[in-house]
C-alpha cells in the first residue's frame, strides 16, 4: 500500500482528498502545518507529499527545500499545491525539487495521475539507489583453488535459473558473497538484492521484518512497513543464518515460498510477490531436523540447489590472492595505494588455522594497516601474535597440537593456557583489564596466572 501525506491548512480540502485517496487504495495521513509535516516525514515512510504552498507557520517552498535536503532514498516525492498558481511559482518549485505542481481547485483526474506517476518515480529512485549500493559492494569470488574454481562454475551454471539455493559453510567463509554473485549472474540482476540476517533479528520482530505490517500494527513504529519479501519483489531475497529462525517463523516462510504471497501483520489482503530465495546457514540442518529445531519440509523447499563454501584452512593457496584483494581495498582508504606483503608473512598466514575464515583474514589485514601507518611492505613482524603463536596446520590441514612436545597433561594444559592468554592480550592490544574481563577472571588473578606461566607483556 502506498502512503500519501496531505499538508494543507484547510480542513475541508484535507478531508475531501483523504476520502478520495483512501477509496483509490492509498494509505493517507494529514496535517495542517509545515512543522508537523517535517516531523511526520522524519518518523515515517511516505511515498508522496501533497504540500500546500501557503501554510500558517512556514512557506511551502521553504518546507520543500527542507524535505529535499534530507538526502535519502526514502525521501518522498513532493507535489506542490497552490490556490494562486503562477508559472513563476511552478518553475521555482520544480527547481527546488518538486515532482509536479497542482492548482486549486484540484482536478480529481489530474491529481490521481500525478500521484500515480510520483509513486513510480519514487520507487525508481529507491531501486536505483539500491542498485548503486550493490554495484559498489564487491561481488568477486576470489580464489584459484580447485574448490573455488568449481564454485564459480556452479554459480555460472545455476545462477540463470530460478531454483532456490541453500549455501552451507562455516561463519566468515563468504556465503553472502556467493549469494550476491548468484544474483549478479541471474536474470534478476536488474532488480533488488535484499538481505536479512535471521540470527540478528529478535524473535518478536522477525515476522514484521520478513512480511512487513500495515495500519500501525507495531506499537511505536511507523504506520506501515514493507517487509524484506515485498522489497525483494522481482529480485532476490538472501536469508542468512536461516537455521536460527523459530519453528513458528519457518512455517510462515514455508507458506510464502509455496504460494509466493503472504499477509503482512495487520493487513486484510495478501501481497503477491515474485522472489527468488537464497538461504545460507553455518549449521547442519539435517542434524537440526533430527533435533526438532528445523522443519524438514522447509529444508527440502530451500535445498533445491545446494552450495558448499569451504573454510579458508582447506584452501590456503587462495590466501595470497585474498590478501592482495584486501590490500587493494584498504590501501587507498588509509592513504597507501601501493602495498605488498612479504613471502615470509604470507607463509605465516598459510600456517595459521583461521577459525574466523575469510572474514578474520580481512579484519587482520585492515588491523595491520591501522597499527602500522607508515609501512608499505608488510613483514612477518607486523602480523599480530595470534598468527604465529596460535595453533598451526599440519600438511593434511589439521591443527597441529604438538602433543609430542609435552610429557605430562599439566605441561600441555599450561602451554594451551599460555597461548590462549597471549591471544586474548593481543586482541585487546595488551590491556590487562579488558583481557581479564574477556577471560572471565579478576585482574589480580590474571596477573598471577601470567606470572606463573611466564607470560611477558613484551611478547
């Protein structure tokens, strides 16, 4: 439902327009002053504003200027209404950003045509902003490992279809990147790519995030909200961490997938959409089904085309390419466009086990640049301690526990504790208080533990 705001100090005009527009299916809000209109626009999402040029507290064209200066894709289109229309006023209004100009007494036919055109113009502006944002985000699937080459081939083969996709992989492996690459290579590439992290939305709000609501169904919120399914109409909806949805929400998503329609919260009529769903999870959904945490029927609806993104430790030959990509990304941002990493440093990165996968590598590269502002050649000594003090990988790719170095369980435990404390200290840049908080210890207890384990702060 499209939302119109009528701003006019004449109650009769407000009531008349409101009645007509409601009959045409619009959601309508009215007010009599400029200050009230600006407050409403800041608090809610309007598609079109019918703005009278003469208002009791402020000039309508001045108000128009304030609306246009909000500079957001969500800013409504403004149609200026005047009882004393002149060519000069119309030209001025257009220069200030008005979509159109209507003269009183209003022609019902022309008013409805102008509002309909303004609605389409606003939607086009919002779509263009979304496309620009997507183009600015990198969508390259980087890597020359066998696994990544196969993944790119799979994307090119499956992307042009409308089959639903379920992407499996550990956290930080780049599942969203795969989803974006699928969308960019699909027949829907000119329509929106909308993402929703199911784990990040509280259970009480995820239904309204997915399906939206109408008529102020959410207390304290705007009168209406378009959900992610509706905003993704014609395009792709990426549901990240889909395994974290409650069973109640899963049932509603299942029905929306089957029927390609849903009922927003508080609405009386369903909304029909054409959406391709790409889902991602770091959980074993078959195991979650066995535990009763995930619907088997939803799993089969989503798992039409399964993708698996391997962890970084299983494709360490891709690390140099990823490092170069991140250096090219962050270098110009921090005023150092020409950056490189030595082979010794790259070898240290290859030996690390990367529990946080590609996300951890990206964060590490940015961190090294921030902590070494004058360095243009990154050496091993510039890397954080966790890389060459943490667990290393064996030739088979497993974590090397080096159990042959310890003769007793006490020695092995102390070695592990020492490495773990060093890692926590490194994460907080040597701040013992913050490290103690992260370890769940008293500060004095941590100092004693460090002394007993021979942990030197200079390490």
